[in-house]
C-alpha cells in the first residue's frame, strides 16, 4: 500500500515541481519517491506471475 502512496506522491510532486529553474534536490526527491513507489509495487506484481498455477483452478499445485 505504501508503494502506491509513494508512487502517487512522486508523480504529483514531479508534475508540479520539475522545471529548469527548480533546484536539483527537489527533482531528485520526486525521482526518489517514484523509484520507491515502483519498487514496492513491482514486488507485489511479480509474485503472482512467478507462482506456478494449474489452468482452470485458483489453487497452486500440490507439493509432493
């Protein structure tokens, strides 16, 4: 959940702050928040993709 918050905050800050006259630390802060948000969110998106599922079921295969 915090990943979505960081991503939203970073994109909002980036959309309102980034210009040629803004200090680099403010742009860097926006990029840091976007990076943290994407990293935290990506972890949750990759996990279901890597879990082996049988077609037509909602349960993972039984372990032997």
